[in-house]
C-alpha cells in the first residue's frame, strides 16, 4: 500500500486540471470562465471514499512511503460453505436467505467495530 498523502477534494482537483490547462473555471464569481464544474451527485455504486484495507493495521517496509496491510482472511472451508449456501439460496429463489448468507460473510470479513 502506498502513502498517498492527505485526500484532495475532487472539486479542487478539477479546478487544478482546468487551470493547469490554461483555462478558467466558470462560476458565480467568474461567469465568463471557460469551463463550468457541475456537481451532479453520486451515481449508483459510486462511493465518497475508497477504502483499500479492511483494517488500519499497516506494517512498515524499508521504503518510507510503502506499507503492507495485515488482513483477516477466511479459510477455504468457510468460503466453500458460504458459496454452497449462496448457491442453494439462489437456486431456490430465496432472496432473504441469499441476503442472510451475504450478511454472514460480511461479518466474517470485517473486524469488530469496523463495518462500513
């Protein structure tokens, strides 16, 4: 995992790209600008933040800005059991059972107190 520094708001990044290309942002305080930035909201499936690890436990390496993440894993037996349960629920057309299997899988992956 790489140390990426502080998060940058996407609006700030858009402004920097527009201005570095020699254009001006069109806004209320600059109606004659070249390019407007429109905030349209999230589309289905988009997230406000990206999480790269399930835990915050990072292990240092010999490189100052490169880390390793120590993640909790499920055994092959548990994964096979989850897959079998999910297949059975889907084959039966039982949405509630499928959701229950997926929720159970999620509880197995997320550390205590760190659910999205």
